């Protein structure tokens, strides 16, 4: 019989029934039934004392471990059997834990008990978010500049940064009239960005630092670092004039060349021989050269007659030739001079896409003043009358049929003017025409534009569906991050 209530029971060391034993002994005594968790609304992280902030989704193992650490000291006298969450409304700022514990009581009897611990989630701003709100948070800034009127290289660089996710550690991105500023919380992150830029675009950099504060007792210095990165002022489709020494070192190229693309090096082609060369950043800064024309000076020509040139002999010491282009000799006429008989003869590297009657954009060297150090010293007979750059298509039709899009960096900007919009459209057209640049860019399908067949041979180049990615959208909950809506 139970020594307290007299109910017949199986014999046990305490000689009590379970009800009387629980009434006599509370094994959860000393374990707090309420607690507090600190949560930062800005970055959605929880405080793990003393000073660590960790990312936890609701009802995750990480959050369960964080809650148990709060009462770890008081759980040392009992044996924890099971722990789990009781469902609460996600926005109620309450978390409930259901714990099962065991403890040896009177005369060796083991008693098991289930109880609930409630946690109140309080808002507290973490140190990182506090610095951002204080507007004096950055420790290092990377200033990227390019002294050109066209931003093609910047648009390409923006897509590389997005593809390699180098913008995730930035505190802020600010757009300046001739470049971008990237702000970081540590000098190491800024140095990583500088190294990436030097590997992806031809550039040079220099750094400086400014002393903010100095603790004479602990000998701690607080610096703000600035990294200046200057990209070479050459863009795709620029006509450049090389120095005689540089042209000779590149395989006796002509001094007048066309830049076909800018990646980690400057890719040049000689339109009269199809000879190609690559110039890295170090070579450029040793032998600098400038663009002869700005993109706004492009003029429209019409092809009157064109002949492909086969098997042209290489000169002495000539370098490699391009396999993607075809050498051709063409007679062209300006569309603004169609009422005259004035025609121009030129050699072009676009023989594979040009036919009589096609419209093409180019630069008129015969009727312009070349204000360039190397061009003024050249023999006039070696300067071509016209340099053709690219075939001209109907831009309105291209925009209407474009069924893809690109992502952009989130940055502080004053707004895009009409010139910026025109330059961005030029960059999108370059992506459609150049497969080599396309491989380094993430292109996403635009579901708003209907898919048309890719069998239109006469139209402008287009990007196939196989090269496009599907744009994924992952929703986030305000108190738990990704996957917070996966409740039991």
C-alpha cells in the first residue's frame, strides 16, 4: 500500500504511488520557466552571449541549442531526455520549449517530468547594424574609376561582380559620375575586391590610409583605408592608335587598330590584316594610348560593293590572325551623302557579316582632325579613310524582341539619364553579338516577353534559350530568414 494515500501499488523503493511522489517532490525546482532572447530586426540574427550574433530560422536546431544554453546551468542536476518546440504564432515574439527531464529521488526511484519554458523575443540592434545606422560605419572604401565617356566596361564589370557574389560583403555602393565606390567594414574585404578587379579588368591601383583614433594605453590604432582602382580608358569598339614601339612588339601590327572586347586584357584587331593582339594592364601603363573617337562620333555608311580577300600573305614577323573574322575590301558611302558620288575605299574585318546594301557604323578618318600624339606622326598613306566598327540593325525591333534581362547592383544613384540608357542598350547589343563576353555573364529569361523562333537569319544576333537562366525568388520571413515558414 502507498504510505501516503493507501492505494495498492507495485512495490518501489519510495513506497509511494506516482501521484503522491510528484506531490512530494518537484524535480524541475530551480529551473527557470521563463527566459529572454535578443533579436536584431535589421539583420535577423539572435544574440548568443556574450557578443556573438547568429542566424537562426524558427524551430531550427540552432535556435533550439541557443534556447537550451540559456538554462544549461540549471539543467545540470537533472537528465534531459527530450526537447522540442511548441508551435507559436511567428509574430507573437514568444517561443515555447517542451522539455522532458528525469531525476533520481527518494531511495533510488527515478521520476520523469514534462514542463514548458517560455522565451520572450526582445528587439536589440546588433553592433554591425548600429554602425550602419550611425552613417559612420565603413573602415575601407574601394574607388573604381574609368576616364571614358562610355560605361561599357563598367556594365560588364557589374555583371562579373554579381556572378561571383562579391557585392554581398559591401555595406554600401555609391555611384559617382565616372565610377563606383564600394564601402566595406574591414580592410581585408576591400583588398579582396581590389584583387578581383585586377584579375578581371586591366587596371592599376594604389592605397592610402587615414588615422581616425589612437589609444595610447593599449597601443591600438584605428585607420580608414582607401583603395583607388583606375581601369584603362579603352572600351569595346574604340579605334586606337598605338605607339610605333608597341605596334612593332605586337608583331608589326598597324598602328590604327580596333578594340573588339575588354576582358582581363584589351583585345585588338588590325582591320587591314586581321592580325590580333592582347594587351594587359601592365603593358598598357608602360605604353599608354588613347581612343581616337568617342561613340557619339559614329557615322552610318552603306555598303556599295564588297569583296572577300582570301589568302593574304603575312608580313615579316606578323603575329596570329583572327579566325572569327573575314578580311574584305569594301566601297562605302555615307548615308548623309547619298545624293553625291563621293565613296570611300576601306579594308574591314567584318567581311563575314556584311553584304552590299547593308548599313554599317564606322568612323571617318579622312575628314576629321586627329588630335593624337602618335597619329599626327604617322605617314598619311598608312591612315585608312574609314574604319568600319559594326553592322547596324533596327534598335527598336531589337528591344521589342529581347526576351532576356540582366540583374543590377543595388546602389545609391541620382538616376539614369537618356545617355546612360543609350549606353546600357549598347552593352546589351554587344552581349547579343559577342559570345565570348556572354559566357562570363548570368543572363535571365524575361517571362514578360513571348518566346519567338530563333530561325530568323536576316535579323540581328539573338541569345538562345539554352544560355538563359530562370530567375529564382526566395521569400524571407521577418523573424527567421529563409525557410521560416516551414513550421511543424
